[in-house]
């Protein structure tokens, strides 16, 4: 018989909830990291575009193709993607904060639940 099954049902439920919260937090952190990398790429692309002349031929990636495009349109698209990424990062940061708080609260409750068992 496992040690967890010896615990009261309420404690087992809290442990399960803690695991779920930690998995969700990890997912949020991964998504946030991916968006931050996209943001870096967008900033690099915008910086390179600033260095180019107005009649420089610009290509943008569409799937596995490179398509000739107008510089102003590409800049507008990149700025829109940057704004969207910033909004999504902001939402994920709030979600991360909330999840961290819930994890901390649950860990505190579990420590109280388990302290009589360990002494």
C-alpha cells in the first residue's frame, strides 16, 4: 500500500490539486517563454528593417515560402504581432502570479496537514 493512500481523503485531494496546479504553472511558464522568444525575434526583425532603405526588396516568410512584400506592410504586421505577443505575455504573467499564489497557499495547508504525521 502506498504512503499516499494512508493519508486522509482531504489531504490526498490537496496533493492531487497541488500537482495539477504545478503542471498548469509549468505550461504557462513554457508558453510565456515561447512568446518572449517570439518577441525577441520580432524586435530583431524590426531593428533590421529600420536599417534598410525604403526601396530595399523585402521578403517575408509564409510557411515554407519567402514572398516579396512591401517594407511598410511587413513593419505593420510585425508591430501588430509584437502588440499581440505583449498582451498575451501580460495575461500569462497574471495567470502565473495567480497560480504561484495558489501553489504557495496549498503547500502551506499541506505542511500543516502533514506535520502531525511526520512527528
